[in-house]
C-alpha cells in the first residue's frame, strides 16, 4: 500500500498495481533525462507536451521499478488514457517539492504581506 506521507500513490494500469512517487532522486533523474529544470518541465507539461507526460510518469515509476523504460512508461500512459492527467496531477501534488503557483518562492516574503516586525 502506498505511503501518502512519503508522497507515494498507487494506480492500476496494464493489469498491475503500480506505486508512483516523485522522490528527490526521481526528480533529479527527470531533469537529467529532459535536459531541463523542474520549472521548465512543468511549463512543458502545462503546454500539453506528451513527451513530458511520459517522462514524468517514467520518473515516478522508477523508485519502485528501477528498470522501467520510457517505452514501458508510454504503455502505462496509453492504458491510463484520459486518467493520465489526473494521475500525474496526484503524483506531482504528492511530491512536496513543488510549491503551489500562488505561493511565494521559498525564503521570499509574500508581496501581499508586510515585512516581519519581530
């Protein structure tokens, strides 16, 4: 069973139960394979890049299935069909490394709030 405290999610695809997680190492592998930063990858995802969707799924599969290929991730994506977007949304939200777009960058003050007067 997936451990949501670690950011894991379980999904049924290709007749199997798959455990997905975008761990720190998975994100580093994702950036390395894409040749892009995480911010650039998220921008490509928002633009609807199928290649990026497959790459994120591949990275999320690798902690529990280290030998997963991009082609295998693509087969899982095909099996998920219209469910792929929500699955990627869940795994991205669960990873904890991505701040919501409304949140200020870590360590930067929220422009809507005054400076701390401690």
